[in-house]
C-alpha cells in the first residue's frame, strides 16, 4: 500500500449534497465507486479525473519526501 492510498477524497453526493470522504485506497479497490453514507447513492468517479488527481497527489508526496530528506541531510551536516 502506498502513501497516497491513505489520503482522502472529499466527495459531495450528487443526490443529497451530503459531504463525506473516502480514501484513495478504498476508491481503487472499489473501482472508483463512491457510496454516500447518508442516502446510499453510489457514483463512479471519472477515470481520467481520478487518475490525474492521484498522480498529482503522488507527485506532491514525492516532493514532500524529497524536501524532508534534504532538510535531514542539512541538519546532519550542520549538527556536530
Ligand atoms: Zn447522498
């Protein structure tokens, strides 16, 4: 399981406008199906849109990890 799978998508139900969140991992497992906990309405997220959002999220996580690594390296150099 990658880090992105633990991130949540904020979803607004198209039927009752209830707002809820579902994790990326859940959405992947369920073929991008969202299920509203309020009214039970299910909706399949657009494949291209979902994949673009996941790719963007993964990129941001990688950037963040790279930043943390470089901060760690600098701290190591500086702290004697
Ligand atoms: Zn709903």
